């Protein structure tokens, strides 16, 4: 199953849990804000990363592709 990932850049406060839990999908920019390395992933760790975000800045949906 593929997941489509979206980050709300305004909500992100740079805790970095997403990059720790799914480093192949998330990285932090020079200001500590989350960035996507890829827009879709089959790695179930993205679900953990989204759940771990204290700001709720990460959305994950099943991708039909």
C-alpha cells in the first residue's frame, strides 16, 4: 500500500519526531521544519511519524496509484 504524505508547514514546529521515525521520507530544513524527501511511500513508518507529530502537521492518506 502506498501512502500520500502532506505537511502543513505553518503548523510544523520542528520537533523532528517525523525525521527520526521515517528518515527516508522526512528531513528537517535549516530552520528545523519538516520537509518531504518523497511525496508518497509504502513505508508504514509514515503512519507512526504522523501520529507522533505533536502539532498534527502531517497528513497521511492511502494513495490509489
